[in-house]
């Protein structure tokens, strides 16, 4: 079917690499090359230029890439509507998630989703907030789930849950002796932070800036797991989602200290392209996500 060939073309264009596309599509590399060659013969135009480092789209390739994404989305939407006549939800669902959501919330949501809709093929990519928003704008995912906020104006943002942030540290840290402290006691502390572009890092930076806090030293990690382990080891203090640290707080590996007069929190957001059609697989996922958020918010 032409849709199979278009899917191969789009995957190569997104990956900028024939071998990676072949692996994702479970095809041989010669098979992928044949799809592209047949497509170029049919259209009478060169679509891709290969180089040792990556594949680049020609001007004709850029046009086809945009239209192919639209055609595949419409075909999938029609496929899902036809299957609804049999009360079956099928198709594919691609999700981009920031680390806190992707590692601590999404697995349980997807377990429920997969149980109810086993015929939907789900793919998840985990990265930081800035990268996920960028990929949504490029049309790489049906939906993005991120923490905090974004300055992007060409996407649709919807809050699906409030997230409680907590100040944590090793039980041996001097501040761990207090149940609550004045924010000024955070002056000249060593901080453990996420990398720039992370929603958690943006929140920590804003807390430090608004409090006028001087940072004695900082250590930067590219995952919340790394930040959590470093704080537990006594490297410094950190601000993380309660989702990330609730097991360690329960076991005593980390201590929570509250800030007097301050409630730490942020929104967790769904990010979608403004003109992107919402198929039934996506609509069902959003419904399950929202129901999960309502049930579990009270547990935090």
C-alpha cells in the first residue's frame, strides 16, 4: 500500500538515517532503500540526498514530508473511525514525555490503557521539556506530557494535573534537623540540579531567583534519578516532584523540609499541535490520563 511506502519515507526523514529507520520499521536496509527509490521513480523527483553523516531532504522531499504526515494522519483517523463501527480502537499512538512524567506517572497510565485498548501500538520517547515541545511542533508525536511551562505559542496547552514539589536532602544534612525553615536559610547552600531545558530545572532556577538566593555550588544531572541519588548521598539539596521521591521519603533515605509561607507546586501539561487531528486512540488515552490524575492526586 502507498501508506506503507509513505511511512517508510517519513521515518527515514525524521531519523535522517536509513539504518535507524530500518531498525524502527523492522525492515532490512535494502528494503527501505527500495521503498524510497520506488517513490522517487513514481514522482519523478529526487527526494533525499545521502551523506556520510545523515540524510537530507531535497526541496521536493520537504514538500512530500509535510503532505505525507498529513495523509498518514488522515488515513489513521479514517481507519480508527471504521474500526469504531466494530467498537474497536486501533492504530498507533506516539507520546513524548518529560522525565518525571515519563518515568513515574506514564507507566501506570499506559498499563491501564493497554489493558483496555490492546490493539493500539504505543511508542514513548522520554526527553526534557524543551525537546518534547520542539518535537510536538515538528509533528513527531501525537501528544506531549511536560512539566512546568513553555514559551511556545503555536501549540495547545492543557493542564491535566497539579504536581507538588518538595525540598529534599540527605538525613545527615544540617537542614534535615528542621521540619520547616525560613527560605533565607537556603542562602549559600550546595544545590543538586537538573540540566537546562528541564521543567524541574526551570522550577529550581525560579525558586532560587525569586528568593534572591546565593548558590554556594551546584551539581547538574541529566535525570531526576541522578538528582535524587546525589541528594540522598549528601551532595546537596534539591527540589523534586513528590512523585520522584515518595519512596525514598517513606524509607528515610531522603528528608523533606518545608519552606515557611511557601507552597511549592507546578502544573503538568498536555501539549498538542493546534492543527493536529485527534484520532480515537489519542482521545481514549487523554480520557484515561485525566481519570488517573483525578484518582491519584489525593495520594500525593
